[in-house]
């Protein structure tokens, strides 16, 4: 059983075709769980209508009315999921659904975690985004590439895409490691702890495309970009403490 979690906020134009594309590429028994942060654009409404149509029988919706945020939505989706393998990804078509079977194949071959990666051979970060592009944030794209170089140097050189967020993972990993953080830094924490705990991890290349519709949530303005950048740096420092606790034999899966 495969569970796909789609955390959404203002993805009305993308979510219906994305759900259909994911449903089409997964041949195993699966469910798709949309966790929407009460989007003002009516994302939950279009998903509700898709459920009523019966077009995707295994589609579910959870609309969160309070205490919103990406990591909290993912945690709620994980709690609702019934699959042995859990997948999540962005909902703007930047992460191609056709890569999902390759992630699942690696889990089937014995990996504990399979990550869609922009920074291994064959992968590519977003290109063709201009400084005035309203759909994307060029500074955020450049910062992500630079940040991943820094994180490889500071955290673990062999792992490349520390800000991916495109993942297939065995349920037992998430039962041991609880997602921690506010936005994308949760992924750094998850992967660092998984590496130190010896889980089998593989990165699968994919070409990251500019979002199909809507606006970027990562850095809609300079203030948000700065705020999130600080959180990434704070998480990087915090993970050095996790590494030190590992050296003295502490259970880093549960430690803050």
C-alpha cells in the first residue's frame, strides 16, 4: 500500500491535474491524501468535487483550519496515511509525477528512503526563471543551490539535495523520526538523523520545472526569504548538536 501526501496552500489550478497524474503513474494499491491549509483560493473545494466525482477512488481530503504550516500538514498527513510506503512532494508540478515509480522501485529493492534529487547526475534545478517572474522566486532558487553546497560541507558530503522535499520513505522510518521544523528545514533534520541512524538512502535524479500555475510559497518577498533563510541556518547549527549527542550514544531519533 502506497500513501501519497500532498500538502497544499493556494494550489487550486494545479491540484486536480496533479492528483490525476499521480493516480495514473502508481500501479500499486494506493491512496492520495490532500492536506490543505484552508486555502483562500478554494483548493479544498475543487478537491472535494473531485472526490464526489469518483474519478480517483482513493482520494482523501483533510482541510486544516488552524495551526497551519508545511511541516504540521505533513505530520497530519502521515498520521492519516495507511500505507507501508509514504510519499510526499510539492503540488505545483515542479516535481514530475513520472519520477514516483522510480522512487518506489528503489524502496522495493531495499532502500529505506528514496529522494528525488536535483543535484545528482541527471538532475537539474529550475532554469529559465527571470528576475521578474511572478510564479517563482529567482533569489530562492539561487539560495537553494548555494545552501545545498554549504550543507554538504557541514552536514554530510555524500548526500546532495538537502532541501528536496520529494521523497518516498518506509513507514517505520517515520515512526522512529518525527518531522521537526517549520518549513523546508524539516527535510534537513529528517535526512541528517536518517543518515546518522544508518538507514539505506538513495537519491534519484529529476529535472525540477518552474511551477505550472500560481505563485511560489518559498519566498514571495524579501522578508519571508530572510526569515526562512535564518531558520535553515539555525537548523544547520542545531544539527551539530544532534551529531554530538550521537557520539555519546544518545537516541537521536527522538531528541530535539
